[in-house]
C-alpha cells in the first residue's frame, strides 16, 4: 500500500490534530496556556507554509512543458 505523502502533509485535519495534541502535552507537563497558544500558532503557520510549497510544486509540475514561464 502506497501512502500519498503530499496529500497527507497538506491536510488541514492532520495539522489541527497535531497542534491540539502538542498543546495538550504542553499543558499536561506544566506549560501555560499562553505557551500552548504560541506553539499551536507556530505549528499552524508551518502547516500553511508546507501546504503552499507543496501546492506550488504540484502546480509547477502540472505546467511543465506547457510553454509558459510564470
């Protein structure tokens, strides 16, 4: 069974789940809510970058050989 990593890494559900899990761990191990919020924000920002980069890479790959250079 082959895993489609590009689709998995661009899944908003995956990143929200990871952010929630990490925020919960921060609170459990004595971190403050403010720290958990900052870490969650950083994870979601990273997810946006990953999604953009993969999306642009797929779009560029789809345009390869189309004769346009944008």
